[in-house]
C-alpha cells in the first residue's frame, strides 16, 4: 500500500488504521492533501462506515479530540488535527484535518501589564525592545506553555534566524536604519487580541521571512526555507514533465500604486505611497489603498506595502502546474523551492524562475498520485 492513514488521539498515540476509504470525488480519488509555505496544509478523506475501526474503537473521527497522520511507503509525510466532519451519512464519514500550525491560531498571545489603572496597556502586546528572533522565540515559548496539553506542547525549536532590516528602512531623522533587526523607537509593533500564529505570520511579512512546523514538530523561522534549484526544470510540451498549466490573470485586485494607511501610538494617521514603475509603464497607473491596524510606524508600513505590491502589480502573478508521471517526485521537490518553468504554447511564452508556495496532491484508489504546484515570483534577493 503506497499511502496509509492512521487515526491518533490528542497526544498523537496510535488509535487505529483507516482500512476502507470512500471516493471523495467523481475521479475516484480517495485522499487529498496540501502543503503551504508559512501556513498549514490540509488533508481530506472519507472513511466508509463498514471500516473495522468503528467496531474496534467507536467514533474516533471527532474534531480536536482525534488527530491523523498520513504515511507514504511507511514514512510520515503529513500530520495534523481533525477539524471537520462535513458529511456523516450511512455510507461514509468525511474527514478534514489541518496541519499543526493551525493550533497556533487557536492560542491567543499574552498582553502587557497595566502600569496604572485604566491605561489600557493590558489590551496590547508591544514589541519595542530586543531582536525579532527573540520575539519569535518568546511567542512560541508562551504558546507552548499556554496550550496546556496536546501536540503544541511537543513543539521544539529548530532554527530561528534574526533578519536584517529591509533596504528602505529609515530612522526618524531620515538616516538609514540598517543591520540586524532590533525593535526600538524606529521599529515598534503592537498587537491587540491576536493569535500566536497571526503575530508570527505578521512579523515574518516585514522582512519577508519564512517559517514552518516540520512533521517532527520542529519550528523553524528563517530568511529562506526551501532549496534553490534553478537547473531543475518543469516544461510543458512534447516530452515535458508538465501535463497542464494554468496562468490565470486577475486585474480586479491589481494595483501598481499602493497607498498604505495606518495610525501611530498617538493615533496620528500615517500614509505612504509605493509604486511599481515598470508595471505602470506597461499598464498605466492603477491605484489602491491598503489599511493596517497593527502597523505603528512608517518602516513597518513600507514593508507591508512592498510585499503586497510584489504580488499584485501584474495580472498573472500565480502559475499553477499539473505534473505528469515524468515529473520529479515528492521529496525531490518541496515547499519553498526555486525552480525553472518553461512553457511555449501558442501565445503563452514563459521561461522564468518560480518559487513553489503550495503543493496539492490527489491520490487515486489505486495509490497513484496527481501533483499540482502553485508558484509565484521569488522575492528579490533570494
């Protein structure tokens, strides 16, 4: 058996194997799972009601009470918590599970203590000292402690890198703010009632860092996760390894002149305009506004605009690839990897380095899998 699903209890102890899988779609696929960069993936399957596990252990598919892991040729490739049973009928029970990063979205961050009664400081968590690496480590340590029990308490720290300030950061006197990221008067972040995942994800956006929770529950926060493999090519055409492609265009959300709006600690309105001059030369000026509640200074505002503008200044930022049986297998390609994509098909002439930010896998009832990659343009400097 190529793929095997195992049900676990909330402490990740083995409960029972799934032996009877019902199709999840008209293509007779029985398993669907995903992986995402700096986010949790998903697993979906249906357990036939005649599966022996129900007689052996009873109802063991209840959300949050039970967990699941997926093996491929005996090795664990995915694990997470059951979050939904969208369908429970006489034929099957449908199971949707999320990767364990999802649980960090269910733990709220701790707040600062009030200095004087009614000052409102206990409504916020302010980061104004120390490095970003220290802040990430503290958030993770507190989340593990506050979880009390379950998989989050088993998370360990791998590599937590401290990024440098982006190139366009300035101090209050307009001199360059450079070097290793250190919170202070020129770079402060504040959050209200937010989850640990929200804050970690938000912080990662400013210096464009990546983070992950591995299948061994090791948390990493790095400036780059993945492998740079520019000689590894995905090609559409005769003898290529791409079965199909989709290069959608979305001009509705497109902007190449983005005005960011936020408020500092004194509730003074901050605003900055960022422009993509190359895009404007091709498409004309397309404006939009982005508002951020957690941003408290212009450096942070500039970072958020720069990252958002990178993904919306062209109409075709995402490229999806459906691979054929000549493609590189899972394990040789992974989340975060930079690869080359070549498509020469009528009006589509495409040859670029792309970064894999998502992987979807559909597994058929005979164990064969169909892989779809989601890619975007790599950020500058990697």
